[in-house]
């Protein structure tokens, strides 16, 4: 799925194609919408990478090439884990627009929260991220990969957003992947791994019977047990346990076949009902949570 680069002056620019992106009504409508919004402004450049339209204020050619490559590879990984479901003859949904700002100051000025690396509003209408050129843009690529998962969920499954462990755990899961020799390599998310190991040493882990059902404010630290960084670390670690370790053929001792179905059952529940309570009940049906948490804890170190 090769990318197409289009300048911000969408109505008059000549597209660089290799080969042409498959046309569909939703993509065409979005291009026209963005053309009207930008009005020929040169500040933004549109980079089309499959289901993601990235409006970037960083125009450097080498940067754009790396952006295209990384977004494509991360999207392929996400779609392997969460295949889009379309009925026969159904047009794919419109791409999601991500706005990539030149720096933190500009990002905050348009509504990005201080201290965050990316932002999505509750309605899934604004996807924001900003350039972090230091250290090889490592933090930018992590933030963008996480944003891609949110965009994929919004586009293919829809709102409401799922439980925190599903949403942010997967966001951090894909953010941990690394690019080596043009290929995406599955790696643990190093900051989350460090945090969860500290929690394990202190005995601060949240029981899964509570944790996997936490919503909103509870997951974001208003729970009397953890702060938001610790909650995110436990969510990432649980997803790494379910996805990362099996993919690396490192299934922990005592692994049970029903655990492999947790994510798929959750997604199926959300697709059919869009009710988080129904989805998590379906995901955990028949699962021994005590055995699950014990095996997960043993895998952390």
C-alpha cells in the first residue's frame, strides 16, 4: 500500500503517485473537504498513507519519506491484529485525518494538552500530534503509532471508546515497535515495562477483576490505588502478555487457550453492541481471572 504525497494546495497541486491510490467516494469527499479547509495554504502538506491522511507542518523530504514508511508498517501490523470488516460491495470508511504540528507550542495552541504527546477528543474528531526532532524523533514515532491505533478503532469499530486496557494498552503496544532495516520489529514498551516492574516489586498491582472493568476517570488515576502512569503500564503489560509474548512464541507457563480469545471476544462484543459492559463480559466469560493474573505477574520479570 504505497503512499501518495499531495501538497497542501490540493486543488492545484500535482500528485506524486507510486502507483495511484485506489479511489473511493469517501476519500474523494475528504480530499475536497481538506482542500476547502486549507484554501491553498502552504503551511500544511497532506501525506496520504492508506487509511490515514496526515496533515504535517514538517515538510522535509526525508522526514516525509520516513513518515510514509512508518505509518504504512504500523498500519499493516494493526490490521493483522484487528482486520477491518466490510460487507460485500461496501465502500471503506473515510480515512482519519491526523494533524502533525511543528512543535509543542503550536500543538498546545490548538488544544493539545500540556504534558501529552498526542491527543484525541472524546468524539474522535480531532487527532493531534507534534514533532519531537530530538533523539531521532523516537518520541514522535511512539506517539504517532499510538494515535494510529486509536484512529483504526474509530474508523473500523466505532465509538464509544473501549475500556482503558484495550484502548491505551494497545496504543502503548504498537508504540513499542521499532524500525530496523526497513522492517517493524515487535519490542516491549520500555518505559511501561520499567514502571510495571516497579509496581510488581512494591505489590501495587491492581486485581484484574477491578482493573479490566475500569472506565474513564478510574483508568486515568482517580481510583485510590494507582496514578495514571501506573494504570497505563498495567494496561500495556496485559496486552503484551496477550499479544506480544505469544507472537514471540514465549507463552508463559500455565497458559490457557481461553486467554487467546479475550481480545477477539471483546472486539466482537463492541462491533455488535457498542456496549463496553457487554464486550468485557464476553471477553472474560469462562476465564479464571486469578490464574490469568498469576501467570501475567510471573511473566513481568
